[in-house]
C-alpha cells in the first residue's frame, strides 16, 4: 500500500504495542497495571516516527517492530 494512512495503520500498531507491552511487563517483572503505561509509550514513540515510514521498504508491522 503506497498511500497507507495512519488511521489504516493504527489497528496493527495498537495490536503490536499491546503484545510487546505484555511481554515487556512479564519479562522484567513489572506490575500488570503498568502494562498500559508501557503500551502508551510504545504508541507515542511510533507516532513520533510515523513520518519516516516508507511502505516500499517495510510493512507497517515490521516498521513498528523496529521502532
């Protein structure tokens, strides 16, 4: 998708952020209620870097994983 919008990418990013936050909390022994904070930080970081996304180089999921 050459003209992928942020609105189109957001569901993929939210799912990935949730999965990564769950893994992070379990791996490093954080309290489960800190998961939403971790997810929010992941989403914020992604949004800041969204302008650098190039669909010709990577999928949204790959881009988000690397961010």
